[in-house]
């Protein structure tokens, strides 16, 4: 094909312009295209590339893509220079808009007349959305694994409780039957918590913002746990900064989020056999000028270092036989949907504070 | 009269401790319970049970694995049969045979929650018999167990 610039088309049989010139075709390609020399300097780019990464020509590939002076670990271009084959890699890059994106990158050698690699052509596609779907699927898989674990524990509780009820009735021992019945009821309560969490973790929905007072949220949730906390002998308190303004939140979601954190805090206290008195404090306060925070503090067992690393990353449950790892997963999801973040302060054996930071809006 | 057979249950779920010990008591066993690893170890050392039912995924300072290790590395306790129990066995791919790599992590049997009680009872009986043979308190002749004087 003759190199041509611009639209020099002529109508073909169907009347569609076919001859756009190779440069225009390259520019129109819905992907990023660049050609690089052996030192990874960019010598050619298409329009899509220039649009998202700037001019690029004359600059180092890794500088343009990642702002990094280091060559990417899995650089496919270098590989194509070396073995004259096509290579594929996935890279996290930064667009000139400042946004991060994930690319799938293909590289292929361009040979000169004597069959040596003169340059490498690189074509990449933005797969950020695909990756997000992949994450959702992983999330789903993890949720199901956690769920199956929870269900098994609940079944154990229901079967065991029902057995004790039966034995009590058989012997006319109503006290025993009553104990069994309490266990059955506790496990029914667990099912309802899990069912709600499944709902929250499976639905992808944007928060429905309403003007609410964070203090009211805290008071609502603390109220829900009065019975459970007194049954466990845990003091449950709430403290809110009265100066906090009314903010835009999705109250149903935030209530769910706080519910899960308080539930976890109570469980952490229940597991701790070292201290004599246990307290859970739920707070709302300013974080800085633009943000406010919810805090759920307990003096329970704390989270050990291994588990800390995994706590949100892998949606890890540390609760052993009583785990509802889904709880934190839902917290993470709700907070992220609100554009906030979670901080965890914990000391094994001493206690944990979960701090949820949200923008005041 | 012979001493009743003593089983120690170690699990951080107190409901489970109650239901399982009710079940075992009603099937003729004496049971003792501990809701935490360290307490479990202390109880085992003090009481020398005939069998241990151990939650391996327990989250306490001493986990189920620690308890198992303590028992298996103590010459006086190492032959006590241990039944490992967890709600995570399937998810983690935990199987009895996989536990053999490290001697002290070795349990004799593994049950997933919810525990199939119909299968648990005969297995407890078998393990108790094996325990007696190991201790030299009984011999098996022609499939039958005879106490050794």
C-alpha cells in the first residue's frame, strides 16, 4: 500500500470510502499502537495512543506508560527483540488524565531486509472493565466459599440444638429442651444476618443518598445490639460529636456496614478469655475538614499480623468456626461505593478499632 | 467397675461444646470441655482423656494445630486418639492423609461440620479400641477386643 496522508478516499462499488491511507487507518484503530526501537524509545504512535498518553515519540516507553525510569518487569517488547516472537503481557499504566488503567499488550517484531529485528510494534487494549468484571467474579467465588463455611456451622448449630431439644422432650427435662431451643434460635438469627449480607454483597447498586445524621445512624445500630451485648456481658457504648453536620449517605447501607462492624466487635470480645470486662464503643466524629469517621472499637482478641494483611484483600475470615467473613466484605463494598476507606488499628490480645472514613457532602 | 471413657472436646463455639457433650454423655461417655486452646492443653495434661475432639480452625492464642502439636510431642499423651473437626475442611482441601507430613499435626480422623453423628459414634469406638491396644491395655484376637490384665 502506498503511504498516503489524510482522507484521499474514492467511492467503491458500495459507495463507501475505502482508501483512507494507512496512517489514517492506524489512527482509527480502536487500540493503542506504537513502534519502539531497541532502547525502548518510541518512534511511532497512533492517534489513540497520543490521545491518552501524549505525544510519546522520542520518549522511553516505560516513562510514557508508567512514569517509571525502570523497564517493566515483564516487558514484551524486549522479549520480541530477543526471540523474534509475539509476546503478550498485562500492565497497569497511568493515562495522561491521571487515571489508572489496565492494558493487555501485544508485541511483534518488525524485521529489516536482512531478517534482523529493526523495531517492535506494540498494540495494546484497555481491559480495565474486563478486569473489574473478573474481580467481581473472584469476589463471588470467595463469597460462596465463605457462605458454605457459614452454612455448615449454622447447620451444626441447628442440628445440635434440635438434638438437645429432642432429648429434653424425651426425658421431660424442659430445662434441657430450653437450652437446645436457645441454640436453635441463635442459629436462626445467624441465618438472617447472613441472608442480609448475601443480599448486600451480591447486588451491585449505587448508594441512594439521603441527608442523615451520623449520630442517629450510630444510635440506631447500637440499639439493635443491646440484647446481644448484654447477653455476652459486653458494655456497648456510643459517642458522637454533636458538632457533626447532617451528611449525604445511603442510610440502609451504612446501617448494614455498622451492624457488621459491631457484630464483629462483639464476637471479638466473646472470643477473648483474658480480660474480665469488655467494652465496644461506636463513635462518629470529624476526621479532618473534609471527612468524618465512624469508629467501632473493641477490647477483644485483636487481629494477628497474618490476618491483618488479608483482612480486606482476600476477604479472609479470622473467626474460625463462627466466621461470617462476608461481613467485612460487605463493609468494604459499602464504604468503597461511598467513596470512602477503612482503616484498621489492632493489637493482638488488646483489641481492634475499625475506622470508616467518609467525605462530608 | 471400669472407669467411664473420658472425652475432651476443644472448640471455641460454646454452643457446639454444649450440644456435642450432651450427645456424647447420652451415649455413655464422660465429657470435659475447653473453649480455648491453652485451656484445652491444660485440661488434656491434667485429665489424660481417652480421646480428644478438636476444632482445628479454632481462633484463640493456641489454635487447634497447637493443641495437636502439644499432644503429639508429649510422650505421655502422644497416643491419645484425636478427631479433628472443622467447618472449613472442604474449602481448605483438608484431608486426614495430608496431615501426615508433620508428625505432630497428625489427627486420627477428620470430620467436617456439621458432624455426621451416626458416623462419629462408631469411629470413636474404633479409635478408643485402638487406643487401648496402643496402651497395651487390650489385645485384638479374631476381630474381638480382649482386655489385658
